[in-house]
C-alpha cells in the first residue's frame, strides 16, 4: 500500500516563497508528481521527478529524495492566483498514480 | 481540441439506480484512470487501465465496474448507487502507464439520494 502525507493548509504572502512538503511510503516507486487544483476545477500537472534532485520550471521547482521518501514543491514570487490546492502523487509498482490529500495554499496580500 | 470529455457534468440519482459515467479521450493515450474526490479525503483511485483490454482495481473499487473495449473510451458503472457514492468523479489519461503525466477531464458531480 501507500501512505502519502502533506500538510493540510498553508498561508503565505504575495511575493514570498513557500515550500510544500510531501513524504511517502509506497510499494514500488516509479515517479512523483505535483498537481495544482483550483476550487471547482480539474487538477493540472505541475512537475515530475523520477530521479533525486531538483527540477526547476519557472517560478515552480520540485525536489525529490528517494532514499528519504521525501519531496517538496517550491513556489517563488507568489501571486494571488497561486491560491489553490497542491497535490502530491506517487506512481507505484503497478504504475497506478496515488494522490495525497492535498495542501490548500492561501496567498494573502 | 484534443482532450478528455466526461459526461454527464452533473447528475442527481436515486439510490439503487444504475449509472454509467462516460469518459472519452482523443489523445490516443494508452492508460486511463477513474478517481473520486471527496472533501478531506483527496483523490482516490477507483479503477485503472494500462492499455485497451485490461483493467485493474485501485484503492476504492467496491461498487464500481469499468471496461476498456477500445483505446478511447473508459466508462465507469455504478451497478446500484448508494449515498456514499456521492462525489466528484474525475477521469484521467496518460500516454502510457509507465511515464508521462495524467491529463484530467473536467469532472462529473454525482449526488445519490
């Protein structure tokens, strides 16, 4: 089975940097994904890590440590539109993608 | 425009009725998935299909069935709906089961009374 943990809620200020952590225990590992989901909308893909290290894509970066079962999503230069839920997901040995419960991020002025 | 189409967008259903949620993708993706999303529980995998003709059970398969007769379609059937199946259902697809991100449909909101 799998166990994917991430904080339930976070608050940050516009223009700041925020780090959303995700820890996981899974039967087999075939990649870790981060998705963004605005209220009432479908999740949209942000990043993918399969090897250890940092992947950078504009204002968003994602880090993975497979030995520690740990990832984080880093959001820089926060904007009000970044207020959303951020979902950590792990692809397991069956290649199914399993999601954590999500972190609700509120960006304040 | 390529993508995933789900139908219906919203449905209210009496308990005990049979219901099929439709999902069609035109991206020629091999893998398809059904998730339900409930407040406080996040996205939970119901069933998946790594390729046409094969299906697998996810985390919460009970009360649901799927079929994958071709690459494009992946319907989800509730044989006899119960109130605990009230949820938002998302269909998703990926290029293949081993690599590539999931693309999600817009969701189907189902209420079982």
